[in-house]
């Protein structure tokens, strides 16, 4: 048996979170440096795994697998593994968390608590991406709610309590459907004589193929509802703008850059993979909701008077592109959807980081109180424009690859939904470039004259995301 790299990737940030709980208060800088150090060590293990991952074999299956019996009588086990889909998501998660922890934290909050919850959330996200047992996946998926709640409730916004409660209630209710779906799938497969392998992904996939199509559609609906809330997909998205805008900078980065990918990953790994025939039948519903989300999210984003809420609503459109790619059922579309998960994490994480830098300087997101920052903070302005060009999908930057594959792949099988999605690219360019114009150009506000440009520490923090 080789080195248990996946077990270490899950356990390391959890151990760091426990360490934060016993550290003495009074040294926030040292606590932050320790948390960032743990995050960098986690990144090193993730890169080691990614480099050692064997490519070029379509039948390789899961690699670096680890199996330990957990609840033997029910067939529940600690089963983890990584394949060509999850390897990228693990890597971008490991990259984004230390950058998020390097961003300014909420000063009125305990440093131990803040970084402890960040590390716990990283561990839960890693476990979710690496789980190949349905019960373990559900536990990890559910655990993300707790640190997510505390990151939001101790954020910067005046309505943080409301936003955190809304986030928890929405996603907890969605998780109830996931639990019922997993349990029902196992019981139905057992009733058809196929439950000997417990809750393992492969066993459930083999057993689900023998179920009546009507049962598969109901089960996929249960799984899909939970994941639609987590992403979130219109019309289950109303918790998201409040949560993203009220959380601190680091919290917004990981909530938008990583946490919503759990839903997109879940619909691919535990929805489409388990019930492919039902997914084909229900694809028009998913595609329609995604197309509505792209247009609606873009239009509402353009109407915002608050910079951070504009970025938050723009995320709704990003969700739509991923879903359209996954339900296009072409190699290009699904590949584009997966690539878009990774690239959206990079661009959105960087976008919230830069928006947080604007907040640190002006303590406002109101467009009316911003303006002319390019003349006093030129480096910040140039970084902002590069990041939004990535988010728009400018050819030559990472955002273009995912969007192009999604649109080309979906056009082959669902032409009109692809046409609608293409209009979202144009709308995205409109609201993001308009936001840039209002913040960095135009008449300079007198109060902005003394603003400092990006420090070398801030440039170092954003550099890995720009490189990506």
C-alpha cells in the first residue's frame, strides 16, 4: 500500500482547525501565518498528487484509493479516490484557500475562530470531492454548512446574521432531499438484489441501471434539488447574493470559488453518473433553468448599485454555463463544464479578492462613492481589468476555454439553449466592464485622493490566481 495521500489531504486542514481551537488568543498575526502555512503545505500535497496522477488511460478509474470499513453492517466505508474530474477541483481548492486566508480578515473577530473555520471548510470540501462512498459524501457535504455559516455571520455586512441564517436553512433543507435520495437509492437497489456493495459509487451506479426509469427520474430529482440549491441554480438561488455580499473577503472567495462547485460536482458525479437515462429525460428542465439563470443573473447584476452584489449576481450566470455544459451530453460540453468549474473558481476568487481590496481602502461598495481609482491605484486597476477579462472569457485567458467548449458542445445537441447562453457572454461583458468604468474611471472622488496602491503582500496574494 502506498502513501495515503488523499487521507492526508483531508486530514491536514482538519488537524489545523483543531490546532486553532487550542491556540492562545492574543497573537493574530502568528495565527494567520500558521494557518497560511498549513494551507501552503496542503497545496504542496495536492500538487504532488496532481503530478503523480497517471493520465492517458481512459479506463484507469479512481487512483490513490483508500478504503476502511466504517459502519460494516450497512456497508458504509471510508472510501476515497481521485479521477480526472476531481483532480482539478482538488488542486484549485488547495490553491484558493491559502490565498483566501492571506486576504484581510475581519478584525473584530477572533483570529483562531476565523482561520479554524476556514481550515475546517477546506477539509470538508476536500472530503466531498474525494468521496466515493455516498454516505461519506453526504456527511462531508453536510459538514460544509457549519463553517460556511460562521464565516458569513461574522462577516462585514450589516445583514450578515440574516444572510447566514438564510444560507443555512436553504442548504440544510436541500441536503434533506439528498439524504432521502441516497437512502431510497440504496433501499431500491437492495430490493432488486444489488445492495451487497453498500453505498459505494460503483455499486450504486450498477444497481441504479436496473431500476425502472420512473424510479430513476424521481431519485435524480431528489439528488438534483439538493445540488441545485447548493450551486445555486435559479430559482433556488435567493440565499446566494446575500451570503456572498455579507461574508468577509476570504469567506466570499471560498464560498463562490469552491463551495458552489460542490453542487455542480455533485450533479455530475452523483446525479448524471448514477442515473444517465433519467438525466437525458430531465435535461430540458435543467437546460431551461440554466439559460434563465444566465440571462436573469446578468440583467440583475447590471442593475446593482453595489460592487460586491454585482459580482455575487454574476455568479448566477456562471452556474448556468456549467449546467448547460454538463447537460449538453457531448464530450466538448461536459469537458467545458468541468473546465469552467476550475476556471470560475480562479476568476471569481480573484474578483472577490480585488473587490475586497477596494473595500479595505474605501470601506464601501457603493458605486456613487467610488470612481477615479485608476489614477491613484493603477496596479489595482490593471489587476481588476485582467480578472474581469478572464471572467468574461477573453480569448487567451482561462475563462475562454471553458465557455467556448460549453457553447460548441451544447450547440451540437441543444442548439437554442446554446444560443441563449451565448447572449450571456455579451451581457457579462456589459455589466463587468461598466463596473470597471464606474470604479476606476470617471471623475475622481476627492476622498479617494489618498488611497494607496496594491502593496507587495497583496500582489503576492493575487499572483497565483493571475497565473492560473
